[in-house]
């Protein structure tokens, strides 16, 4: 009887340990996607890597100006879909195609493909009064 309970407990443990692996394999968004170093609250889509040398950060009295670029072998439409779905969950409101507003900041994301890679450029700046 005790052996049976131990086997059932081990089966439950194995099942719950395997769930995150199965979810990742099924394409479920990974909550540990990471964030841009230049903008700590800007998620970095899986498959993209930030180009640190191309980041620009400037704090001014009326807000910050940040430019960052990420690159990867991902489809343009996947990038659009990721940020269109993810940014509203972080408080960003759509202000047009690949443009968002949040509090006193605006964000513009541009996407371009070159040489088989996709470059994603983020420009964060204060909303002008």
C-alpha cells in the first residue's frame, strides 16, 4: 500500500515537472523571454538578441530617450504579432502601426529584413507637451 502511494506521488511529480517543457515545445510564450538591457521593461521577443553596441540612452528632465536594436532569424509578422499582443499587457496603448503610448512616453518599433536576418529597432522618447 505504501509502495503504491509512493508510485502515485512520483507520477504526479514527474507530470508537473514535465509540464513546462511540454508547454515550451508546443510554442507557448516563455515568460522568461528576457528584456532589453537598454529598456528594462521592454520584453525581447524569443529569437531576437539585443545589439548592445547600437543602444543609446539619454535621460533628460522631461523623460528618457532610448534607442535599441535587436536582431534574429524571425519573421517580420511574428515580430509584429509578438509586440502587438505583449505591449498592451504592459500598459502600452496602440497609437498606430507599431507605435504605442504609455503615460508620458511614446514607443516606435521598426522592423527591417536584411541578409536573411530581421532587425528590430526600438525608439522610446517622451511625449512632447
